[in-house]
C-alpha cells in the first residue's frame, strides 16, 4: 500500500491503541485478566514503536504526520508530528510500560482493572504530548497523562500517599493553570488566531508581553521536570507512589517538561530565552549540586534515586538553554537513556523491598552473598546512572558538559561537583546495601521472578549496546535538532 493511502498513522496508533486498551481494561474484572491484557497491550504498542523505526524516510511523510480539523472555529486542529524527538520519546514510552508490567507482575493490586486501565491511559497521554503540534491538543494530552497518575498514587500508594499526592496535585494543578493561561495568552496574539505551533512562533509578543508569557510556560514545564526550586513535590511523590507508577513518573513523565521546552518554549519565545537563559542555567546547576548533596544524605533508597533524578534533569535543562547543537544532541540521547537506567534502579529497589521488607540502607547489608544476580543488575544500572564510560549515559553527559563548557568554564566547574557527589552516594549505596557483613535482620532468600529478571536483562543489553554504539540514537534525533536550530534562525 502506498504511504499516501494510509488510513492510520504511527502517531495515531501509538496514541489510540493504549487509550482504547485502557478503556477496555476497566471492564476486565476476573482474576489477572486486566494485568495480562495490559501486558499484551504494552507489547503490541512496543511492536508498533519498533516498526516505525523502519519508516524514517521522507517518502513516508503521510505515515508519520497527521492533521485534520478538530475545532476549526477557534483555529485548532488535531495535528501530530512523528519526527526524531517524538519517535525517540515514544519509543521510550513504549519500552517503559512492558518493563514496568513485567517487573511488577507478581504484585497484586486491589481493583487491578482500574489500576491497569489508568496506567494505559497515562501511556496514551504521554504519546499525545510527545507528538502534538497544536497547543490545545498538547494541553489536552498533558492533562490526560497527569490525571491518571493522581488517582494511581492516591489509591494504591504508601501510608503517606494522601499528603504526597495532595502536594503533587497542588504543584501540577498550578502548573497546568499557568500553562493554560500562557496558551490562551499567546493564542490571542497569533496573526491567524490559531493554536498551531507555527502560528505560536509568529505571535506578536514584544518586550514585556513575551517575557510574561515565557514565564507562564517555563514554570509549568519546570514543575514537571522538575528543576530547582520547583522540585519539592518529587521525592515525596516518588516515595509514596506504587513503584510501577514511580517508574513511569521518573523514567518517562519528567521528559514531558524537557520535551516541551525544546518543542514549544524556546521556538516560541527566542528573545525571552536569550534574556533568561543564563539565569535558568544557574538555577539548574544549583539544583544539581543541591539534589546530589541530599541524595548523599538519604537512608531511603527511593528518596536517594529521586534526588539523583533531579540532578540528572538539572543537567539536561542547563544543556538545553546553552543553545548548542552538541548539547542538544546530548539531551536527546540522555532523555532516553536516563529513562531506561532509572527504571532499572526502581526495579531493583522494588525487588529489595518485596523480598526483605525494607528500603532503608541502614537496615540492609551483605545482600551480595544471598542475591548475587540482583547485585550485578544493581551495579550495572547504578554505574550507568553515573555515566561510566561504555555505558549508555556516558555519551549524553559528555556532550552536555562539553556544551556547558563552551558556555562558561566557571558554571561547568561548579556543575562538575555533582559528578563527585554522584560517585560518592552511588558507591556508598552499593557498598552498604550489597557488601560487607550480612545484616542480622535479613534471613530470607530472595525470589526475583522471571518477569523482573527479563526486564533487567533487557535494560542491561540496552545499557551496553547504546553505550558502545550510540550513533543510531543520535542520528534518529538529528532531524529534530536541525529543525530546532533552523526555526531559531528563521525567527
């Protein structure tokens, strides 16, 4: 069939399939039917994502783009674009959910049909955010991704879930209101009264008007990443959410904010970006040091990984605002690799808590003697997380620090302190949890489960393959990097 005659495109498949699957899951109430349905659905979505990698050429334009009128009276169209950045993040989204469902397969949830239905709706919302080219559609999927997480955390979370979820709700609700206000404000200044990205880039927003709108958008995106000082909701939410939800929050959902800065914020507000870039870079770097120091002081494994994630996101945010091609290449690669690595860490933490009944570093020790396989997985994932050479995170961090160095030597030297902290808290955690004498309170022989082992094995393969040969990933996102800089030149 000719690509011109396609009935449905890749972005539509990646959006509608998990959306419809999620709605179906709500009606599957017998035994493990919802769990099995979600797992099968996630593998089909992954197959769609992998298949799309074979249709990159421009001759498949109609397979990768869709635009039809949704609300023409107000200038909004259902526009989706499946370019390199969208493809990379949708692939991460497609990989993450089967990894989550496999690794937590042994976990039983009350009203599991609702749990898995909400998870699949979240996957659909994320795909929509990564592909949207219309601001109103972007906002719709932004909310579709966030709202299910609120219910997932508040119903199936830990003992302090209500407090943590309330904080999460306040932050994200405030961010959503600011984003909506910003979208409407820019829309009213577009020449065609249109919500399309192209119209937003042509909006007449001189001086103070542009700066005002810039901060409406940036704060909304900064909350979602999150970056300092908008990060305080994150450690509590990560700690109290079900581990499967935490995997999606930290592995995929935080990339919404980074993606939005690249796709929407900087191209729409280039002048304001130039004026505030240095401030945001410094905020991001300060956040890296602050989060790394707090990670070093944590006794809870979940909170340690949560603060570590804030530090990594801070580096990506700083590299974006350097406005440097190699830096943006690094961000593109690192968005994917960070997602994979942090999911591996959460899987190991889930296995530790499930088998030994605690996440506290002070209550663990010597696990290598009774769980050698778990030790190997954790060490590989942890060293990849701190960007050891030949692991997948190395090339991304190298490119981002190189770009930051070109921007300013002093800010780079300050940022590099976070690498020292990362090595300290990572090696300290490995030593205290897995080596030394076996803690007297630990007697059980761990049961890892085939699903968790399979998920971790897949991640280890990705870590080394992407670490040794990162070129395909960089090339995949190159069209988005080129488009980003071409847009800036044309404004």
